[in-house]
C-alpha cells in the first residue's frame, strides 16, 4: 500500500477503534465502514393457523442490512415479497453507493425471493451465498414450495425467482475491509450463516439471532437447538458491538444482548416443551415469559402452515 489512491485526494488517517482489524488487509478507505438496517413490518398471510391459538396468521417482521464505505456497499438478504424488495431497493439507492455484493445468509425464501428485484435495480452487483446454502435453497424453487408461497402471499411473490451464486471462500472484502462468513449449521434452517465484520465489531446474524421477535423453533429438534446454542456462544465470544437479527421487533436496538436473549428463549422452550401438558399450554407459557415480543404465531412454534 503506497498511500495513494486514484479516487481520493484526502490524507489517510488511522481507522479508529479497530482493535479487531485484520492485520493482513490494510483498508484503502480513510473511514470506517458504516451500517444501516432496513426492517419490513410483519404482514398478513392467507391461510389457516396450524394451531387454533395465537394471533391471526401473519409473517414476522424481517431485516436486511446495508454495510457501506465511502463508495461501495454490501447488502445482506433481500426480503421475500415484491413490495418489500422494491422498498428495500429504493432504500439502498438512497445511500448513493455502488452495490458490489449481495450476500444471502440462509436458505429460507423470506430472505432471498426478492433477489431478482434487487439485481434488476443493481445489475452490477454479484449475489452470493455459501454453496451449502445455495444447495438448500433449491427446495424453494420446487413447484410445491413456490406454489405454497404464492398462495400465502397472493400477487406478492416475484415472477422471476433466482438463487445467488455459490461462493466457496470464507471471506470477501468491502473497500479493503474483511467480511467473514460464519457457517452455523442448522439453526432455524439448515446450513445457515452469519456475517462478521471484525473492523467494526458487527455481526449480521441472519436467523441465528432473533430480536424481541418469537423464534421459529417449529423446525428444530432438541439436538438442533444444541447446535444453535453453541452457535450463539461462538457469536458472543467475538464480543461484538452490534448484532443485527434476521427478524426483529421494528425499532428494537441492534444490541449484542440479543445473542443471550435468543439463547434464553431456546432454553426456555427446551425446558417447557418437556413439562407442558399440551401444545396450548406450551404456547401460553412461552407467551407469558416473553409478553412484549412480536409475532405471537403458532406456526413459529409448531411448523410452517402447509409445509
Ligand atoms: Zn427468516
């Protein structure tokens, strides 16, 4: 690095507070990376609740995250419906950065069915996910799952559904800063990941962390929840300053405490599942323990309707 850069005339200053900064990768920017979170609200779904309790059938609020430097940006996850993806694309454009990379954290369609809309708007961007996640996504392109999504969100699923490209490396960069893919195994979905940005202590957790939003335990087992909890411990050990959950109560702060809160919810569910006398009792006990968490949906606890 010779200290010059054709794009800039300013003098470089050291990046502040970069205690975790990778030594091998000197950033070219004078500034640290920034981050902004887009939260789509919860939305109605057409269909029957899988169990006759909890709120009327709806989908939980969901996030996408933009990480950006002076010129370039990385978007994490692309929402599920057309209107969400269009709003997200307009919001990304407001940042006036070159969208270089779209990273998809895991294989659930609520996080990537909007991808074609983002790529139409930002044709220069590459869309990537781990090879394992891309493989797991194939299920969402089968007629059965696509039909299910179109039935539950009528007129709201993009006509063109495309997967990201498999990306085999563990890291990529944004303006010279490292972004690290953390493979998490099975959490609320198989082969999920989080994205870690050491230079700013940021974890974009995907669905490994939930933030004041009821957790999709409907597709877990005691064994998979153990894996999930170990993942959370690994994230906590990174000592992050900011943690962005895949699903959150709109307006909730992106606090690192969400790691422990997610762990506690999983442990409470584990414990109560063994003692509750009925599904209704289990549901009611979890509702009482987390009265202010959003998306009190029976499908989050007992499985996706029609799946
Ligand atoms: Zn999700």
